[in-house]
C-alpha cells in the first residue's frame, strides 16, 4: 500500500499525512499530542519544509531511520538497527 493510497483513504476520514514537516518536538497531555514542526534554523535546506503546530489524538511514527529520535521525544526507547 503506497503513500498516495493511504493519504486518499485517510483524507476521506478527515485525517492527514504530513510530509516535509520535520518534527521539532512532541508533547503529550490532556488526551492529545502537540506536535511542533518546521526547520530548527534557516540553514536547513528545503523550500517544502512546513512550520507549524498540530494537535492530534493519535500519531503514527513513520519516520524510518529517525523513528528512535521521534520516540525519544515522548520518553519511548526504540531499537536502532
């Protein structure tokens, strides 16, 4: 199942897949997550990087090789193979 298929199905459910939005931080509280995205400084390349804040009841860590780093933002330890 490709990203386009997932994006279409999730879009019909009112959900969203964000790409090119580097995660700077994730905070959990009150039954939701606050995710801050965007380049940490102006030196990060990529005109498609998106800054902003998102609130979500659920998140999926699909960051590939960066998954352990994302998980650490929530105090979770993942193996890095």
